[in-house]
């Protein structure tokens, strides 16, 4: 029975991969499908709680421990899938804390068999004991895994980053963004001369007989798996609070002792940032668990309530930026904290929609600039991102195979959201849309279509053409503008050239000297009179609209014929 069920799932996965190939998508492997697809062996249960307990051996760079997974039964089943990389050895899997369960492994998928069929609405738990040497990160945080480093004094400094790689690279879980636990306990045991900082609130710290110390951190909100973290070092800690209405948010900072003075100065940016983000996105989502910045040996990562910081206390992105405005703030503090709203609170169901995290996270940088320094500075900042856009493939990836879209989801994504704002041309409505996304989908996982529907609902318009072009196609639309001057008469012929047949975005152009006005091009040629305009002064408001522009100009003799 066990093998037969696995064979059926294998058939489903192969069929899905074949279907993708037939639509000219990149080829994917069975490993991709096992990781990315929501098969019945995953949808049959809903995780409600994890207890991850892991001991880190800093000498051998190995870990051992267990994960207890509590779950609700969604549909009757006797086999389920969890995930754990093959580099990790499973010791045993226990059902309800006592009886040992059988299992089979294929790549990172672990198929666990139960002695009886578990019935819908039942509540159960399994505990997976495991050990091994986790993958070492080669280029953190982009190349996932453990970072084993030393601080300036030669002390051990350990961190983990696994966005994209997967949390199952170092602990057993249902490794799919669509299923977050309601809460979680993270217990990390380290040598007693070191400290561990993880997500949530520190519940307990216990010195153990073997010269180690266990830190128990409790997360009281839903958390996506790649956000679960550990940070091991000889940290110094200082604290502050941010008061917002009736809530008091604790601000805790864990840094290397030699960097305390620099950190106190640099982290002064946190309170004004919180005020800006709360104004535009709503209250900080994880107030019970507090907010932490934790110095890391890599650049940074948005680990929920324990944001990893490694920007060397510099402005911009390690002291540089694509615009002068970008040197007015610390990029990592602003961008990674924005993920508390975009990615950690509002999470994409499938990694194909990782743009929800990164496009809104990048756009939040411009929101911060506009909040503190004004609209024009924000436009300078947004447009400075154009140099980084590749237009190599769509921002939305391929569903069901654990494939994200283009890296353009950061900078192009920011430009696209700025474009949508100006196409809507109603700022009060735009900011209501942004806050509504953050609040309506708070603590939940969503698809791109959920956002698209909300925009259409709020605007009472159909922007499907916009979403299809900017998120599902590779290149921005091209506005073709042909200006003809004959005597005092100036005529503009215009159209969109786009992948989407009915693309019809309104766009601003110069209608006269220093005067901008909207036109409403379609993919068919239209004509507009611009008699007050010198053709050489024709411009598209490209600081507000991310578009390609092609302009031609011709002059006709007024005495001539047509």
C-alpha cells in the first residue's frame, strides 16, 4: 500500500513536469516537483505547531536534535510527506511520542507511514529525530546554508540563511510556504561561552551539565519556515522601546561587543522607520514577539522578529547606492525590516510569487524615502534602480516546482509598483490599496491573484492587462510616439507595443511647455492634437512610468499637400 501510494504521487509529479515542458517552460526534475508541488500527501494535513530542538556542535560543524510537528488532519490519510535534505540522517520518527513509524525517502522528501488511517479533523503529532552536517553557505545570504565564521576577537560566530535553499536543509518540516504553524518553540543548545538568538521571545535559558546552554525562544505568531533562524556569537545586547498608540514594541539589539557604539548611532534609524511603515502599512505585525536586529557575518536576512544585520554600519548598500538618495539611510535596516510586513506577515503561497515579498519590500524603501524626505527624493530613488533591471524573464516564476521569477522582482518590481501608483492617479486610493493588502492578508499566505483582485476591487477598474504585461511578461511595454508638425499644428500618433493584446495603460506626456497631461493609448494607433508643444520638447513622464519609449518627429511644409 505504501509503495503504491508513492507510485501514484510519482505519476502526478511526472505528469505535471511533462505539462510544463509542453508549454515551453524550462525543464524541471522530479526533485523540483517533490519540493514545490502541493500533492495530496502535503495538503492532507495542516501544521499548527513546531518544536525545533537542535544542538549545535561548533567544533565539528554538525547539528543534532528533533522536530515535533503537531497537525490537524484535513483529509483522511495514512501517509504524509515532510521534508529533510539527504545530508541529514533520520534517527527515528515517533508517533504521539512513543510508537515508531516507518518511512521512505526520495531526495529531500520523507514519506511517513502511519499504522492506521488518520481521520479528518483529528489532531496528532510526530517527532523526527535527526542529525548531520548541514550545507555550508558559499555566498550567504544568496547561497543558503550555515555560515561558520569568527569575530574580530577570534570567537565563534554562526548564522543560518536558507531562503530559496529551504528550511529542510537543516531541520525537518513541511517545507512549503503555504503552510505556516500558528506558533513555534525554537530550542538551540550551544557552548556556554556563546549566546544564541532566535525568533520570538526568550522563554528560558538553562545551563546543562555538559558545559552547554539551551536557549528556548517562543514564536507566538505564524512563521514561514525559511524565517526560522539561529544566531550564535558572543553578543552584547542593548534595548529600547517604540511606542505606537496603546502598544509598546520592544527593540532589542544584539551586536558584537566592539560595535556597540556604532550600533547605537546607526540603529537610531529604527524608530522613524517604524513610524513610516506603520503609517503606510499598518501596525508592526509581531508586537508580542518584539523586534530585534542581530549582527550577522553575512549581509542580512528578514528573519521574523530577529532581522539579521550585516551592513557594516554604513549607509546605502555597504556604503554604495545607485542614487545619491540611497546614501541617506542604511539599506539593510530598511529593506529587511520591510519584510516584517511583506514576506513575514503577508507570505506568498508559492515561491513563484516571491515578488510579493521582494517587490513590495523594495518599494518600501521608496516609501521610507518619501515619508522622511519627500516625493521628489522618492522618485529619484526609484528611478536610480533602472540601471539594475535585466528584463531577462518574468517577475512571476513557475508554480509547483519551487522556481521563483527573475531577480528583477527587486528593482523592476519597485518600478512597476511606482508605475501602477501613477497609472491609478489617485494617491489616497493607492495608499489605501497598499495598506489594505498588508492588513487584509495579515498572517496569511496568498497568491498573486489575491493582490490583483484587491487592486481591481479598490479601483473598480480592470488592471488585468497591467498585471499580465508587467508581472507575467519579460519586457516593459513600448510607447511608440510619432509627432508631426505642419505649420502651427502638431499632431501626435501613439500606440502601445506590448505582449498583452489589450494593453491600455494611461500615461503622462508633455502637452505643452512644462505641462503634463494623460493620454490613453491602446495597441492601435490613435491621434492627439498637441498644438502648444514644440515636438523637440516632447517627453513621457518616465520618472513615474516604467516604459520603453520610441519617438519619431517629422516636419511638413504647410504649403504642401497631405
